[in-house]
């Protein structure tokens, strides 16, 4: 597979580390005889691009422009198209983030390319680029194979590939933008975005709260349990959206994917979008009042009960 | 996603396979007329089922049930003359209005759905399973609106029914007074006359014809509502005393009717129970003077008893589900408690009792539908026939379902052990909520008093005779049927014996006699159901195994009864 | 003039709590093994449209694809308050989001003036890409993804709240536009879109749902699909009685070992 193109992602000047996993996947796809080109668009890209220079990367392009400060589709799309213009690729990989999924789909639509969002892996099948996703309640792997003559755009979920170690030899070049940054119909008028302060991925023990905590008071109980265990606090999208917890603590499809030794799910129903983010935890304890909550299917220990009753008991046992 | 209609297999079975929709619809719809939305009974039935699934079952499970705890915790408040609902209750009411469910039985002409009573009964059960207290808005509305639709002037109908259909107006029914509870004939609603002395309750201005009402009503559910039906004395007690002096009035919320207080009570915290004070409050007469108790209240009661029965059954269904779930998960002595013989038996009995009560309630509801249909059609003979059945069966069904539901909640709490006593578990609320059902709309004792003379008179003999005469091709069912027939013979002998007894003896032994009757009736119904659904064979068999001994015991209790007080 | 809002309503596989085999030998989905449901995010999109209608007045038209399989999602839209519904012809089985988008865009164009096109963001199990983006490309309209609320709506523009990883962004776009609705309305109590309206259900039972014939060439398929079964992960679940202190302690000891 000769040419693979990676569109890396910058969030407020910080390189999104899924970009590196994309490079890992791209290298595997390209093989020994292929090339990997990486593009990083965004304001401040030049200063953040160094880690993209990984072994096996032929070219690192940065598109550092004030007009790319906040993400809107059209200017980003124009930049990626400009970069691809002289560097045709058989496969284009992006992180499966809110930006990557939007940009990837837009790119595929613009190029008439095959598109696979939220892929769990990429590779080749009968010589054609392919990507797959596990779905249908984790019962089916669907493999999509790009049709003859069509490139594949795939966005990769956390864990789809290993990030490469070490640094490479490519030079970091600025992409000449000229007319490429088109005028945009959309405009980000306001942002309300927090800085990421916790890294759940490295946590050994995570105590996670779901809507079942019922409110900030219930959450306090979870926080005490986390403290007693020396654990990080995590949560579901429901809890984050309710404003009870900051967004960097969200676990799941649109949050972090975690693999701690112990994961304690409190008042979490276990929607698949949450479970995909914690399925690989070594031990899972789930506390839920609903005996049929899907979370129990991913749990090693199943406690059917009210967390307001159960957690104080655990705290007592932990001597807290 | 949870759905309280489709998840309740027994209810779905009754609605989809047992209820005789063609018979009800033949009286209640004019297929082919431009006003009728259906081409035939199959289509109508399909719509009823669809509607019970979504919005009713959907809204109950996913919107109302999650708020029940909050409604119960916060409850209604009374502040500066105003009744304040908890937010969660306001949201429930909005959901019911948005789903256009508040006019379920109101004629289409007035913006309602004009569904049969039996669909409404099912809907009430479903809503009550989610939150029993909400039923007092949803399930009271029907009876009140139907009374207006049936007996009020066209002007009143046009003024109130459309707004009741949308839920803009909710209703209340003001019968009870401090001195008139079970004995409604004692109703006064006294007014001060010009001289300041106590006078006659409702007065009519001789020139304008406008009525006014003065006096106090107590324990009025949703007394803060917009449309209040009031039972009041309109006739001179010297000339027309007791029940014959009472008329039925409609009062629209206005400054001359004040809520004086709301009660603090054991359960149904989401339903305000108000003391109302009428101060020369303008009122409209419904129907004819002097018929308030005998005709309109009695008519209203038929639907209201079904509604309370359905409310009780909904609570019982919730309690049953809680018990079954808890017993699966709670382990003692190294295994789930549902495997303990006594717990297993309790669970089986709860389910059996719930299904028996449901069988009786919906069979009764069907009769009430037939009665209403016949009455609206002006079919004299059918109205009389179904009316007799409905007047005997509705008190029995109300008594049986509400007592069964109390029993089920009691056992469900027992299955929960100490946890059941704690507020964290829903059974604690269910146990409190169910307790009102065998009190209001006539206590169990009053239902029994109502039913007994009708049984003695033989009002239900034809109905029972037809059930007894059924033949079962299936050998097991035929054998069970024979067992029921033996009990039925006992019942007949008890009734024959009772005919010789005086009224106070009959009332005293009423509970046993009604139990004998209703359990035989339920057994007949369960056998019929067993022909349609295999699951019911086991239910019917369990029920009938216990029927003989219970009937024999109750007979012995009747034969040995004695009126006495043991106060020391 | 009030806005016209088109909403895409998809009937998707209900992939929650699947039990048993769902693939046949050949890797096809076993008929009967799966049930369908109204795509929950499309339902959110519909809810958003209906809230705009409640607040500002709007004409809401639901747009579906292909004949109903198990759930009549378009009729469900009408029951909830959509003013009209149309179906695009198309083959749902050909799992290429781009091809679906072309058919749906054709149906949207047939509606005349449309100001907003709402569609769920989630990529259902069977889809390969974000439908909203492909619709936007077909129609030549701007699009905003992951929208979970409307901040401001004017005659010719909208400010949408877009959920991103670490918070929200407020994006202004001219109309007509495509909005991809995400996990919208999660803060509501309870987090469920409105159910059917009883009267509407009676009225719309037999409402005509016109089919829009395809006028342009089908989009060429960009990919092929192959499915394979994933062996279930064997998790042994032990039930722990919360009342049993010794069991809780044993659980904590075992779970914390090595952690
Ligand atoms: C495209 C997309 C992306 C998404 N991304 C994510 C994601 O990244 N992460 C994520 O988490 N979600 C995500 N979601 C949302 C996901 O679908 C669920 O809505 C969400 O995970 C539900 O959160 P929850 O379990 O906290 O809430 P609920 O589903 O409401 O569950 C609450 C649970 O608490 C239990 N409970 C209630 N009271 C108690 C008590 N007192 N004691 C014990 N238990 C109790 C209840 O039984 C229930 O099971 C996404 C959805 C979509 C469509
Ligand atoms: C929460 C609540 C809501 C209510 N809502 C309404 C409402 O909306 N509208 C309304 O009009 N009323 C309402 N009521 C009143 C209710 O209908 C009465 O409480 C009920 O009918 C019983 O009347 P009572 O309380 O006066 O009891 P009583 O009549 O004093 O009865 C006391 C006891 O004596 C027994 N008893 C009385 N007479 C007989 C008899 N002849 N034979 C055998 N036993 C007898 C009763 O069964 C009971 O056990 C409500 C009551 C409550 C508690």
C-alpha cells in the first residue's frame, strides 16, 4: 500500500495524541515500500508538530494560519485538499474525534472516496484499503473495503493502533496556503471549552459515575470512594452534560478509552457508547439498582443495589 | 426501552385477546358514519392497542415513573391560599396534555378521543403503575367529564368539555363533607340565609335562575382544579329529606370557592386533598333537581370504582415487579431468596392474585362499557340489563382489586425484608399509596353493603349461570371447571340461607359472602383465559386448588357468625 | 414566513442487548434475529425540530428512505407533530452512506424551500459515514455536526451549540444548512424525546406518505461490505449481595489485588 496520508489534529495548540496512533496505523498500512505523509492544520501547528516526525514518516506538513483557529469544516477541508493535490493517497487517516469524524466525512464526500468513521482498525483486503468497526453490540465486525479506484478515508478510534516510538527524519514543512483557506460560511462565535487537565488513560483505578448518582450530592459519595481508593474520577456523558463533572473525565466513544486494573461503575446503565470506553478494564465492579442494566454484562462483580446504600458500606470497609 | 403496556404481558393479553371489543364497539361506535374514525372493530382495536403502547405505556415508563420518587418526596404544598405542585408533577401534567391523553373518554365532538371505558381502565392502570398519585388527575378526569357529557346542558358541555379534553381544565368531585362520608345522604353544604342562620345549601335566585352554593366540603381530591362537581342540598329538608333532596352542580373555579387547607397524608403525596369552602358560590345545576345522589352520583360511581380498581391494580403491578426483581437478586444462605419455598410461594400468590383481580376488573369494565353504550343509544332493555350487572359488579370489582392490591403490596414489602421498610426502595411508597384505594370512592365495607342485596336478589345469577354452563374440551380444564362448580353450589346454598336473614346479618357476613362470590367468579374467568394462553393454566390451577377450601371456610364463618362486641 | 425544517428519520437495527447469533453462514444478517427501531438520534433531531416549531412556528417535514421494515418511523414522526412526511426510494441494504445521501437529498430538494435539514449524528452500526456531511455535499449547504441545542434562530441564519470533547462551541451558519444533532437534550428531565400525541395518532393513521421518485443517477458505490462474527468475550460475573459485608470485603480484596 504505497501512499497513506494522515490528518493530525490540534486542540487549542495541543496535539491530539490520537494523531500519533493514526501514524502508527498509517505506517503499518503503507508497509516497507509505501510513504506516510502527515498534515497538521491549525493555529500554532508549527510549534506543536515535532512529535509527528515519527520513524517512517516521509513528510510532515503544517498549515499554521490564523483563519484555522477554531474548527469549521470548509477551510480545513480546503487545506487538506490543497495538501493532497500534489500528494495523491490511497488512504487518508484521521482521529475519530468530533473534528476528525466531521472532516473525514466531508473529505470523503468531496473526493468521492470510501469512508469509514469510528474504525477499530485499518488494513488491506485483496489489495484494497479496508477499515473495520465492531458493532451490533460487539457481536459483528463489519469490514468495509474501498471500491476499485477509490481512496479510503478512515477515522480511527482510540486503541486502533499503537503510537510509534522514537523520532524520524522528515523535515517539518509549511504548506503554502495562498488561496487555499476559503472563505467560510460558518463562524465559531463563542467557545466554552475547558483545558484538559486529567489523563484517565494512565489511571490504575477509576471510579466512574453515571446519571444514577442523581446530582452533585450523590457525586460527592463517588468522589469519596475515589479518594479512599486513590482512584481517578470518571463519568458518563450524561453526568458531564448535566454539568456535574468536567468533560475531560468522560469515558466512552466520545470521551476517553480507559484500561485500568479496576473500574467501578456507579449508577451507569452501560450504553454501548460508554462500554466501548471501558471494556478492556481488567476488573469491573458495577453498582446499579436495575438488575437488567447492560453494564452488568461487562462486569466481573455485579451489585444490584442503591449506590447511596452500597457505597457507604464500601467506604466503611475501606476504613474511610 | 421499558414500556408499561408491552412489558405487562397479562394486561396485553386481556386487552388483545380477552375483551370483547366488537360487542362494545357495536354499541359505542357507528362504523361507516363520517364521525367514526375506523372502518370496523378490528381497526379500532388496533388503534387502542397502539395507543396504550405509545403514548400511554411509553410516557408512563420513561417519563412519569422516573419522577415518582421526587413527586412523593416533595409533595403538594399550601401557601397563601394556593396549592403548589411539585415541579415533577407539573411536568407530568404537561406530558399528559402534550400527549393529548386528558380527554380519553370525552366524545370526539368535544375534542376527546371517545375511547371505551375499558381502554381508559387499562390506561389508568398503566399510569398508576408509574405514579399512583398522578392517576387522580388522569383517572378522575374521565368520570367527571363523562357525567357532564351525559347529563349537563349543551351549553355546559360546550363550555367545559373541550377544555377538559385538552387538559387545560382538570376536574374534582366534591361529595364528602365533615359529617357526610360513607353516608352521602347526610350531605348539607349549608348556607347562611339572609338572617344569618343556617339555611338551605343550594339556593336559586328566583329571577335569574342562578344557583349559589355555600358550605364546606372535605377531602376533595384536586379541589384546586377548574371544574368541580358538587353534591349539595337543594330541596327543603322538611319536604324532601335525605338523598332525595340532593342535586348535582357544576362549579367553575372562582374566588367564591376557596381551598382552606390541604391534608398531610400517608400516601399519594402528588395528589392534593383539599378542604373547600363555598361562599355563595355561583353554580350550574346538572340534570334534574333531587336526582343528585340517586342518579348522577350513582352513575359517576360506576366509572369511578373502575378507575380506583385500576389504580390499585397498577400499584400492585409495580409492587409485584419490585418483589420479583428483588427476590432474584437478593441472596441469603447462599442462594437467591426467590428459591426459598416460602418466598417462592409468596411470589406465586402475588402474581396469581394480581391476575385474578385483573380478570375481574376488565370483565366488569366491559359490562360498564356495554351499559354506557346501551344508555347512549337509548336501548331501554339493554340499559336495564347491563345496568343491573354493572351496579352489582363494580362494587365487587373495586373491593376485590383494592384489597388484593393491598395484600400484594404487603407481601412485596415482606419479600424486601428490612430494605422494604426503607425509603430507598420504591415498595415503601407503593405500600403507602395503595392504602387509600380501599377507602376512597366508598370504603370496602360500603362496596360490600352495596353488593350484598344485589347478590341476594340474584342480579348476577344469569351471568354466573352462563359461566357455569360452559363446557371445556380440554380434560384438565374440564376437571378444574368441575371443582369450581362444586364451590358454586356452596355459594348458591349460602345465598339461599341468607335470604332468610335480616339486613344487619347480611351486612355482617358480607365480606365472607362477597369473597365466596368473587373468587368463584375469578375462577370461572381464569378458566376461560386458560383456553387462550397456556400460562393461565398454571394460574387457574393454583387459584382453583385453593378455591374449595377457602369457600368452605368462608361458608363456615358465615354460618357461625354472631354480632357481638368484645370491648371490655 | 416560518421556517421549513426537514428531518431525516431512519429505521435502524436495534443493537442493544442482542442475544444469540445474528449472522448467517454467509455473513448476512439473519432475518428475524434483529428488530429495528427509530434511530434514537434522528428522534432527537425530530424533537429539536418540534421544539423549534413549538417556540417559533415552523413546518416540519420528515424524510425517510425505503419501505418500512418493522417500524413506521415516518408515521411516528407524524404522530409526534411533524406536518408531513415523504419517502425517498432507495435500497437500504446497499450500505453506503453516500448513496443514501444522494437519494435523501433528492427528496429534500423536492420539498421546495427548506431552511434547515436536521439529522442524527450517530453513525448506526450498519452505516459507514456521517450522513449529515454527505447530505451537505449533495445539497451544497453548510453543515454543523454534534449540535445539541439551537442558541439563536433568525430568518437567514442559525447559531447552533456544538458539543466537542471538552465543552461547547457556538457556531453560526447561514441558512439553508444541515445540522447533525448529537446526544441532544441530555440535560432534560427525563432524557426522553416526546411520545406520540393521541389525537394526531388517530388523525395520521392513514395519512398519505408520498414517495419521491429518484431523478438523478444513483451515487456509485464507494465500498464493499463484509461482516464476520466476533467471538463473545467471556466475562464471568459474580453477583455480590450488598447486604453481605463479608462478600463485599472479599470482592474488594480480590479486585484491589495488584491494582
Ligand atoms: C454518538 C454518541 C456518543 C456518545 N458518547 C458517549 C460517551 O463517550 N460516553 C458516555 O458515557 N456516553 C456516551 N453517549 C451517551 C450514551 O448513549 C448514554 O446516554 C450514556 O452513557 C448514559 O449515561 P448513564 O449511564 O450515566 O445514564 P443512564 O442511562 O440514565 O443510566 C443511569 C443508571 O443509573 C441507575 N441508577 C439510578 N439510580 C441509582 C441508584 N440510586 N443507585 C444505583 N444505580 C442507580 C439506573 O438504573 C440506570 O441504569 C453517547 C451517545 C451517542 C449517541
Ligand atoms: C386522600 C383522600 C381523597 C379523597 N378524595 C375525595 C374526593 O375527591 N371527593 C370526595 O367527595 N371525597 C373524597 N374523599 C373522601 C372519601 O370518599 C371518604 O373518606 C370515604 O368515602 C369514607 O368516608 P369517611 O372518611 O367519612 O369515613 P366514615 O364514613 O366515617 O367511615 C369510617 C369507617 O366506618 C365504616 N363504615 C361507615 N359506614 C358503614 C356501614 N354502613 N357499614 C359498614 N361500615 C361502615 C367505613 O367503612 C370505615 O371503615 C377522599 C378521602 C381521602 C382520604
